[in-house]
């Protein structure tokens, strides 16, 4: 029993390592044209919720959700944008991706979502950097949107 727990713990660590590496590699592709701290937070949020929604492993889901919440707390984009993003993630993860080995291709779905332009479309529609009017603090606006 202890050996099985150790193997499972090791596999989860490997999975988390793979997710982190793919996240870093995926983020280098860029999904939003005009990169500002605000847009980068939104893209990172999108990737975190995709990974968190893709795996039914508590440690991965919990870490991804905490990460997504951290990006959300740093941003000023509307809740509607986050809701639209979650809906889009759900539709990407529902797609059928056949695997030659018969295994899961959830990370591939998240990578394809990341590179699809869907995140950019949602961000542009809800871009909080179009105007400083919706911001409580002009300093925050300048820091997040420059």
C-alpha cells in the first residue's frame, strides 16, 4: 500500500512538472497580440483553468485553480470575460482528440486552445486597457496596461 502511494505521488509530481514545462513553452507562443501585464494575466489564467479543468487529479486541479485565482486577482478585466473564457475552455476540452495510444490528450487540447486565437478574441472584446474609466486607480491602469 505504501509503495502504491509513493508511485502515485511520484506520478503526480511528474505530471505537475510536465504541465509546468508545457505552460512555460506554451506561453512563449503568445495568444494576445498587445502584451501588457493585464493581457498576460488573462492568458495565464486561461491556461491555468484549462489545465485545472482537464485533469481529475486533486493536486493538479487545486494548484491550477489557485494559480488562476491569483491571475484573476491581479487583473481588472470583467467577470463576463472570465465566464466567456471558462465556457470556451469547456468546449475545447469536450472535443474529441483521438490518440494512437488510446491515452488522454488533454494537454494537447489546452495547447490548441491557447494557440487558437479564442483567448485573444475574448480579451479584445473585454479589454480593460481601452480606457482608464473602469479603473479605481490610474496608477494601476498605467502599470497593468503599459
